[in-house]
C-alpha cells in the first residue's frame, strides 16, 4: 500500500504545474526554423509530454521556412520565441539595431556549417577543395564564412568556383556530379544526400568548426524587450525547451514519432537518423556534456560574432551581452544531458 501511495504521489507531482512565479503571458507562439524533421521533433515531443503545460505555458509550435524568416516573425511580435541559427540572428541585429533579438538557450554547441560531398570525388580534406566547383545558396552563412574557413583550414578559398543554387537543386546537382561538393548545413545536406541514394557512410563532411571557425549553432531567440517585460514567461518557456531537448536525447525515436500528428507521411527512419546525427555532432559537445546544454563560452561567442560581422562586411559592433543571456536558464544540474538513446530498426 505504501508503495502504491508513493507511486501515486510521484504521478501527481509530474502532472502538477511547475510554476514558481506568476507567468506574465502564458499563451506563447514558437516558430521553428524549418519543416517538422528530426531536430525540430524535440519540441513537438516535449509539448506532447506536457513539458510546457506543466510550467503554466500554453504553447503553439509552428514550422518555419528558414532562419531568416524566424527573425522577422519574432521581431514583428507575431511569435514570442523562435529556434534558429545564431549567425542569422547576429546578421539580423546588425541590420536592424532598432529591434534586437537575443538568444536565451543555445542548443548548438557546434555550428552545422560544413562542406558536404560523396566518397570517390577525391575530396577528403579542405585542401582538396582547391580548384573545385561548389554549390551554395546566395547570401548563406556557409558561403559568407567560406573564406574564413579556407584561411583557417590552410587552403586558398579564392581558387574555388561557385554555382549559386536553391535548396531544392543543391544536393541533387552534387550527387549527379554537376558540382563537386556543396556548402551548407549538415542538418539538411547529409540526409538529403542519403535520400538521393548515397549510403550514409559514403557521405564526406568537412565541418567548419573542426578547422577553427568559432560559430555556435542553433538557439532559441526572443526580443530583448519582450524578455525584459516577461522574465517569468521566458524562464518557464526556456525550462520547457530544455526539458524537451533532454527528452529527445534520451529517446530520439519517440521524439520523431511525435511528428506523425503533423505529417503522417514522415519517414521515421530518416528523421531519427537526422536527429541523432545532429545531437551527436552539434548538441552533445564536450562542453555541453560536462557543463550542461547552453553552457556558452562568452569569449568564443564574442569571437564568433566578430567573425560573422567581418564575413558579411557588416559595419557594426555587437557586444556578446547583446547576443546571448543566461539570465533565464535553469540551473546547470537541470541542463545536464542524459545518455543518447537509439533509433528503432523498425519504427512504427
């Protein structure tokens, strides 16, 4: 009987709201950066598990059409929070100093920026890119930071020939051999290549961070004035986001299964592989594993901001405190990631 009573008490504790302070604005809208794929599933899964509602938050989570659009949505007030690439946020702030955004929770300890190709092209190191033809999206961070990547990795970036391609053409043209490699995000390029019939072990990835680039990756962003006016809301939402991220790490298959309610045709195997690859290489860095997710090195963050402003030739000076704040984070102990779970060989 005592065991049953304890079990019931534990269940009630999990179901009870975790509100420590009154929530100023409980109804929030969150925009993700892209379609509901593996990485984005974490926040659908968290909502499904009640991570938001238990903290007094009524969250609407919508898909996005790119990091740049996330900035517009959040800056306009149409959405209170957005998940996107920090580099895009810095560029937006430099160009829109009257409505700055700030990152309050960093999920990407590494950046997804990389050059991706396939085995057999003779490209195994950055030096092998000299004289090659690469595809990239115009105005992308991957293209803007390529010169810095080249200088840091020890090859001549000016020797590379470029074809500016839209997202739908980039990987197919590379697989067909019309370009030698593509510069973009690992989170989209790697699995796009796999879906075109290339075995995962045949995908060659040269990650910018591995060769000295300082960039962080994705983060949850909000308007600086909104966070100041609604600190308890910001804390509750970020606590829910943190719990959602940990839920996805512990059970990536269950996380991607949460996409089915939004997209019944989702390829669960592909998206689980995409999620696990991103968690392994972008989120579960040594720093985040030892100190907690979103344990940001401020000196590195400032260096990444300066690196980006130079790459985009933006005449601005942005101090790190205008880019990232830890004021709304849960305690470090609550941000320690669990062991990474596995994908099911036969997802339902």
